[in-house]
C-alpha cells in the first residue's frame, strides 16, 4: 500500500494566448477519491491534459507534485513512470498497435510500474485477461488495434483495463462513465474503487453525473468553474449540482 500525495498548487495553464486554468489547487492523498464536476468548457479536461503534459498546453504558474516529485518539469512518459495515469475523455485510436503491445511496452523493465507491481511480474497476457474479465470486457478486444473502431463504452473499459494492469499511484479519469451502460458503469466503478484499497491508488474522477459518484463514493467533491475550484465539499455538493445545476457557481 503506497502513501503519498498528488498536490496541485495554484496551477495556471492554457493554450497560447488563452489562460484556461486560473489557479487550481487541490490535494489528493493515496487511497482517496476526489470528484471534479463543472460546466462544459470549465477546464476539467484541460486540467487532465496539463497534469499529464499534453503538447500544446503551456503552464503559466503554480506547481504539481506527486509523492514529492515535481511533475511539471518532466516529459509525459516520466510522469507516467512516477505513477500518474490518465484515462482520456476521448481515447485516441492508434492503428497498428494492439493493447497487448502497448501495455507490454509500458511495463518493460525500465518502464513505469506502480507499487505492488515491482516484485513479481505476472505474465502480462494473463494479467490483461484477468482485468478484462473483471470489468466484463471481451478478451477479443485485447488483440485489436488500440481503440480502433471501438465503441464509446468499449474505449472506457479499455482505459480501465490499462489502469488495472499498470497499477498507477494516481489516476485522473476524465469522464470514465461516459458511454458506459449501467452494468459496465458498475463494473468500472467497482474496479476503480477496489484499486484505492488494493494498492492505495488516489483518484481524480472528472464527471458530470451523480450516478458515477453513487458507485464510486468520493471522499471529496470539487466544482470547477471558469478554470477555478469554486467549491469543495462532500457528496452533498454533487447532489446540489444534480438538482440545481451550476447557476450558483458561475
Ligand atoms: N487545445 C485547445 N485549443 C483551443 N481551445 C481549447 C483547447 N483545449 C481547451 N480549449 C478550450 O478551453 C476551454 C476548456 O476546455 P476543456 O476541454 O478543458 O473543458 P471541460 O471542462 O473538459 O468541458 P466538457 O465538460 O465539455 O468536457 C474550452 O472553451 C475549450 O474550447
Ligand atoms: Mg472535458
């Protein structure tokens, strides 16, 4: 079980000529689930991309550290090696590269491995099949090119499977619930929640819907509006958003 913190402190970032994140601060500890809600265009995915170091975004100020490591100075692959995982809102298609190949590369000797993955290295294929079964993901998908022609819900299960195999210290999940049918939502949420106790994974779950939080049980809920965290609280915040929308936070 790892202990640690993902600390986002006064993060300001955007694209050239436009500041999108205007001072975001929040801290996720190992084993905690934090939800981030917020209107369309409030900067939730930008936060996810900036944390992972996606090209095209620039950091204008603030800091991000993971277990004391300054993430913002690292290229994306080293952020992953430090233990950060991103489940993308719109997972990209990678023709010609299978999920097996991509995860084998990610877990190659010099690659990122989460806590608990260090000592023994179970066969990657077996591990993937186990994770696929856990979330009701057809094993046939494992041999297919990454996300190519996968349905929306299959892509999200694909992201969840990667998380289960890579065992990151912290996972940023950008609308992991979008496109999932009710059974898949249950299975995915259960898998993510189990990871918080299995190896102490911390979660930053971006979502629009309370139904994810019903199954994921967040410790903390944040509301992001116009690039700032404007409210932090418990599950009651998500209920307020569900009932009355974001009017109170704009
Ligand atoms: N690479 C980019 N180029 C141009 N504009 C961008 C880029 N990335 C983000 N933006 C703009 O920044 C704002 C925030 O976008 P972002 O995707 O972070 O919102 P979001 O909170 O994730 O919204 P949603 O709930 O719809 O997913 C939007 O107005 C978006 O158009
Ligand atoms: Mg988004």
